């Protein structure tokens, strides 16, 4: 049994803020959260690693439920090793769990990509792979964004069954266009499998969205992007998400996909626990030299986002979760609210019942970051993974190169 105690930190539990506190971890789960007064009075055995975080924040690990790649590795590689590299790299930005997100593709290639991503599960050295996010292929050609038109499909239940089997039952969430013919049948199929349905890449009218909600489509993909916009005579997809408090929504907080003042609207009109921060990051995110490729096409980095080189269409973001949290704070969210959008909210929407908060019995998936939003360490299942910076950092405790345990 491994035991660690992080002390002298500000704990963002997922629903409250506790200053000058400590978190003890035993055998991969949170054992206790307590004040420094109790820490000073407590006796710790020789087997407990005590780590002074020197006033840094201790928060639930970030959960990215919409990410295509990073560091030159992506789901489009259709290779388990690429997904495992994503896992290894993501902990540097505080991500402790993620849903690799697959683009729509020709059926045979999509089935192979799904099988490859699922094949990486259980072999991670970094962030945990919770399951797969299928962004399509049942999307609207009118709102395809950077998706390739030849890869989109009408609702096809036999294809869905193939994808489910290829995933080994590990599809967690799926982006669909609610207005497509046959969507109710697909929704009922997905509900039986426990798949969270998201409205996205959709040209839906308001009535389509309401019908979709009645069929269980209660989450939405990158709100405001690639969906029918709010209109005074037809609220459309954006309006439906804003009007109905039961609808939750992804949001890309990179300052480019969505105007920063719209986040003030979200805070006013949406319950904060229905807002889920995602990166929608592409394969070249974090790469220093081009050329860059994503989804089989060359992209260029310009004005903070990746654009498809062929026509300039925005292809996706270069956001990281820690930077998204920092941006939300600059947009008017409290730090506690911003952290919730990156941790407890995605856990709640995706039904990850043992993640997203720091309370006894929860998985010990934690991120430690300083006042400048630099990730100092990330713990996955109670193990400290390789961190930024690689030496002392805010905590003042150096880490071994293998990243498994601190040298204290």
C-alpha cells in the first residue's frame, strides 16, 4: 500500500475551497482532507511520503472529454502507441483522464481507428483513457466545420453496432446531429449502451433540439461552434442549449473559438455545473516545428488556432486544459468555478462517479498548480507522474526522471 500526504496547500475540492489544508492518499484513493492544524497534531508513520506544496493549489485532476491529439500524436494515427503517447504527454498539463476523440472517416478506417484507440486502454503510463468519444460520423453536411464531407453518413445502425463492437464496449460519448433522419432510433440504441449523446456539427432547428432532448441528447459539443446560431424567430441549436438548464455544454476557452464576453453570458444563463471545459486539441498541439497535419490534411497555426491550409477553415485548437482554466478565470469565472468545469463537471456529465472531486473514497487523481497556473505535479491513481517543471518547481520537491515518485 502506498501512502502520500500533500500538505500546506489550498485544496479546490470540486465544490469548495479549503485554505491551508492537506490531502492524504492511501492505495490510490483519497483517504482524508484536513486542515494544517490537524496536520501538525497528527503522527505519520515512516511509510508515508510527506510533500510540502508550499501554498500551491491542489485540485481534482482535469478530465478532457474532447481531444484529438497532442505532441504529434493523434487518434487519426489508428495506432495504440499514439494514444499511449497522448496519455504520457497530457499529464504535463494536469490532465489525469481523457476521452480520445475520433474524427468521422470511411467505415473501414473508422472501425480500425476505434479498435486501435480502445486497444490502448489499460496500458497507460500517464492520464487514464476513460473511453472513446466519436465525433460523428452522423453529422450535418451543412455544419461540418473542418470535417471532410466524404466521411459523413446518415444514421446507420449496423455501422454503429460495428463501431461498438470494435471499441469493446468502450464508447463513452458521441457527437450527433439531432435533425438527421433515424436519430431517435440511434439515440435509443446509444442510451441502452450507456453512451452520452452530444448535439454538435448540427443544423438543427429548435424543434429538432427539443425532440433530441426528449430522446436523451442532453449534452452539446463545442457550444457556438459548428451549430445553428441563435435567431430571433428560431432559437436553433445555440438557443436550445441556453434556454434549457438541463442541457450541458462543452466550451473551448482558447479566446479564439468563442468571444470572451460570451462566457459572461454563459455564467449568467447556464448553471455552472453544466459547463464543461474541453480543448478540442489537434495532433500538432505542442509541436514546435511544422509542417503540421491533422485529420489527414495539412494545417497551419495562425492567430492562436489551427487552420486548414487548403481553405483557411478553423480545424481545431491548440489549447491545454491548464491554460483553459487560466483563461476562464480571466473571463470572469472564479478559480473554483473554472476548476469545476475541468474536473467535477465532466465527471458528472460522463458519469465517472469516482473522479472529479477530492473527498475520501474518490480516485486519487490530482493536479497541483501554482499561482501562475504552472502545473507542478499530477497524480493518477495516487502515483505522481512526470511533471512540469522537471526539477524543483513551486513545491520545492525534486522529482525523479521516471516520474513515479518524488525524491523527498
